[in-house]
């Protein structure tokens, strides 16, 4: 499964497994999800980010920070 870069409500960037129409560790809210942010250690709304809009440094940092593989 491919990891996608997401951004939480507070602006934290991290990578997560994002499967369309499937949520094992998040609550789907349309195009957003309620998911535990590994940066802020709390449940927040997250949304996918187009990697082309991120700088190389931001993208590299976001790929390093990952959420848990299982719920």
C-alpha cells in the first residue's frame, strides 16, 4: 500500500496509508478524515496534500513522520 502525505488541522504534515473508501484507523468525513496525528498526539481532521505543492524539505520531513500501521 502506498503512503500519502496528509496535513492535520494544526498544519502538521505526516504520511499515512490512505485507501479510497476504506478507513480502518480513521473516521471518514467526506474528503477529510478524523485520525490520530502522530505530531500532536491527538485526534484531528486530516486531509490529503498534493506533493507538488510542498517544498523538498517539507516533503522529506513529512515522509519521515508516519502514523501507526494499525488502528
